[in-house]
């Protein structure tokens, strides 16, 4: 299977305003195609919304960005067509009742039906099935998901997967579409130190195939191989809005976290069209 060509990504003073003020702002960076981009910052600093905006799922209102030459927020649909999302809670959650095999089969069928090029319809059914198998095997290998190593093999229910295995499954599903840009939320959430390193190794493997990876995290990888992009911190928000009085900081931080959750929920309609 030919390796996908990654998307160069850049941003200049990129930002989004919400009902309580800036959700994120001042994001600026340049990353070449095939880069691993670590989008980091504390919870509530707009990381998920920035991820959705840079993958064409939310419309930013400040500054500019480009993905594979497509300007944002002007060309949202074009960016959605060349990007895919790994796990983003509240946007594309896995079905916990399905088994791993059922989840993969469903995505393969949807991919074959709606996202395949028109010329593929000229192939025989056997050729299309063989191409789908090859794509699935490549996605599983790149994501490092070994079905035989799961408790019940492919019959393991999604709800019974560990956090790292669930992350691998979500990435494998996204890679079936051969995206030029892959967005992954909360890479290091609820993972041990060893599991975090395994997760970053997986994303490096994805980037090595040529796909640009944009990954939200609390802490960037330590080896310095990622393009690190930091979202606006709570301290910066306090400076922007004026120093809070005694006892008001926690309420402000809670409000910012709620704003990000609401923004992610608002992206559902856009994400469903990707």
C-alpha cells in the first residue's frame, strides 16, 4: 500500500473565542509534513479545541493557519477531507458494546463504501477485499495493535480494553482512511510512564509513514523529536482578564474547563461530516 503523504501545518496568532472569553489564542508554529506535533498545556487551556480547529472540525475566529496549503478557517471542508481523528472524548467515542473485530469491520465497510476513490469501483469484489485487508493490516501494524495479544483476541469488547490498547485501536481506525494529518487527544491521559513512552513510540511510527501527527498531551515527549506547541495557560488567562481576587481562581479555572468541554461538544456536528 502506498504510504500517505503528510501535510505541512502552520499557524500564526491562531485562536478561538468562547462565551467566557478566549478558549485558546496566540497559537503559532510551523511543522513540516510528517512531523510529530505535541500540543501541550494544562487542562482547560483550549488544547482539544485547538486540535479540532487545526483538523477542520471547529472554526477559529482569530489569526490564520494552513494545513497542506489549505487556509483555515476558510477551507474547513478541504482540511477535514485530508485529516482524521484518533480518540477525542465526546466527539468520536468508540462503541463500548462492540468487539474490537466488529469495530474494525464496521470502519472498513464504511471506508470502502463512502471514502474510496471512484476508480476503485472498477475493481472486482476480490480485489477490493484484498485492498481492504492490506490497508487494515498496515493500520494495525503501524498502531501496534496485536489482536492475538488481547484477552479474548478480536472478540474482546471495547469496554474491556486497557487505556493504551483503546488508544491503539482508535489510531488504527483513523489510519484506515490514510489521512495526511492525524489528530489525537489526551495521548498521556491515565497512562503509566512506560505506557506513555509506548504511546509516543506509536505516534512516532505513524509519523514515520509520512502522516503528520498532531497530539494533545499534558507533557511533550522528552527526547525533543516533536514540534512543541503550547496553548495559553491559566496564569496567562488570569493576566489577560485581570488578577483574580482571593477565592476566585478556582471558579475561573472551572469555567475555562467547562468552556473547552462545551466547545468540543459544539464540534460534534462538524466532526460527523468529516
